[in-house]
C-alpha cells in the first residue's frame, strides 16, 4: 500500500464526462489499495476566461482580488471531482489550498510555497477517504490571504504535497503519454522518454517544453520526489522524472531531447561603447524594466572602432518595456540604434551525456547547415546547446536536429489526446 499523489490538468477535467473518467481512474487507484491525494487544475480554459472577465472590468485589477478570482477555477473542479468520486461509492473530500496547508509568501500571482502543513489531508487519508486538493493556490502565512502560484502552478502544488506527505510518487496526468524527445505536434516521430533526470527536465522545461511547470521540477529535485508524467486518456506508462533508483544514481543518455520556444524576441543594441561598465548599465536598465533576458551575445569591437553590438533574447510580451527602457538611454550613452526583432525562434538540444562527449555542437551545426538554416545566436550550458533561428525555420530546425541525433522512432508512437499541451 502506497501513498500516491495524482494531479490532473485542465484538459483532463474539461467537462463533466472528463471529470467522471478521472474519477474512475482515482477510484481504481484507491481500489488497488493505495492512499490517494488528488490535485486538480481548473476545468479547460477556465483560468483564461476568468482573466478575460477581470479584463472586461478593469485594466488594473488589484492583485489580491485577482488571486481570489483565479482560485475559484480550481475550487469548481475540486468540488465536482469529489462529487464524481462519491458517485462511485468511494469516500472523498475536497480542500482548498489553504485547508490543505499550502503556505506561501505574499507575491500575488506568482507566490512561492514556503511551507506545507497537510495535517488535514493526512487525517482524511487516515479515515480512508480520497483527498482532493485545489491546485495552484495557497494562503499567506500571517494574513491568511489567498494567493496563486503562477500559471501552470498546479504541478507545483502536487509535488509540494507529495513531498510534505512523503508520497511514493507524484503522478502528473496530462494529454500526452509523457515527455517526448521533441514536441510530437512538430516531430511526429518523437519518442517517449522512459526516464529522465530532474536536471535535464529543468533544461527542457526552461527552454520551451511545456509539459511540466518549472518550479514543480525544482521542487521535486530539492525534495527527491519521483514524478511520473502520463496521460489521463490512456493506461500507458509515461515518463519517470527521477535522479536515483534503488541502485543509486541513474546513467545518463547522451541526448534526452530537443525543446523549442517560439515565444522569444531579440533586441540588438548597436554601437555600445566598448568600455567597462557599458553592459552593466544596459542590463541594469533592462532589469529595472522587469524584463527577463535569456541569451546574450556581445561582439568583439571591430579594431579601433571603440563600439560593439550587444544582442539578447527576451519574451515577446516584454519587448515593449525593454525597448522603451533602452531607447531612453540611447542618447545619453551614445547607442546608434535599438533594433527589435520578434521573428526569431529558439531550439535547444539537451542531454546530460554531452558533458563528457565531444562533437555534439559540431553535429548540431552540421544538421542545421544541411537543412539550409541560418544560426543567429548560440548559447550553451554544460548539458544544453541552444540556437536562435528565424521563426519560420524553427519547426524544420527541430526536425533536423532530432534526426541528426537519431532520436526518431521507427514507428509513430506519440499520440496527442487533446488540449493544447497543458
Ligand atoms: N489553472 C491554472 C492555469 O491555467 C493552474 C494550472 O492549470 O496548473 O494556469
Ligand atoms: Mg490550466
């Protein structure tokens, strides 16, 4: 008998039929003799609809009230799911994040979990019932205000509860059969990954793979919670995200997968004085505008010219803020021009084995060359190589790299059951 945490995303509980289907799965897990804690997201696109609704009322919703509004989505699904489980003659009780003991800081809209005190949940399990918890929400420590954990935050609720309760595994149910070597919507021959380390999963998630909330993986890594990502539409085995098994640390494959991100734009500041402090001033201004930058490239200044160009990538939606900040500095610091380009895409190859394996970059660059794709920027970590291309070249770049590293399956195995990837 094990304690299992099961998390169901919005596309798995999109309507009454789906909720009943999920309830049957939960009842089945329970009937097999397990203790079950369920974390549930808002039905379908509920969260987006609530955001739109607030937008119809005001352009500047107070953050505290916004979080109260958004937590309503998960409260609807938790109550309905609990009712559906009762229909199957299994005892279940639904709880808000607050009732479940998810304590957060006060950053509305993107709160961080600081403690989990799931005694109420434990009692429910001890009584033999299934506990259903509203995902994506918590409560502040001293003021008891409701907070949300950021978009996609139900994954993090699930992992945090799994850690807090000492669960054997945290199962994350979604609309695909697990993590794939590339997005099956772009690479139909992508293969399901059986097992992957948290380190590689973090790199994939940080560079565009939409399957797991980044913070959930960070949490799982810190508390060593095994995550099993699988489909709620099939009984197939999914992907185990885990660092150690009974035999100790797992062996790493050379390459785990290819992620892509089409949500990035590129800014190039032309004619930055090539003197100490220039980059500091530039990026301080960008940071002060609240912009999250990713890749940075600075050219060596042409001999004796005394100026250089600095390019960096950032999320599309922060483009305007970054441009405004930099244009305001242009005259004072002598920048020749601030260029903005949102026609870029980023492809990233991830694999812990590349640490100790030469030739990976060369193979990647050759694959892009053979596909006739130009590289605009390159950045690397120990276990990742990322390349910026034109956005229209991105799908082909992903496929070319996937093929070059022999990741293609011989038979198509990726099934996309529905939804939009969450
Ligand atoms: N319902 C929230 C969202 O759509 C949280 C989640 O789905 O994990 O972002
Ligand atoms: Mg959602």
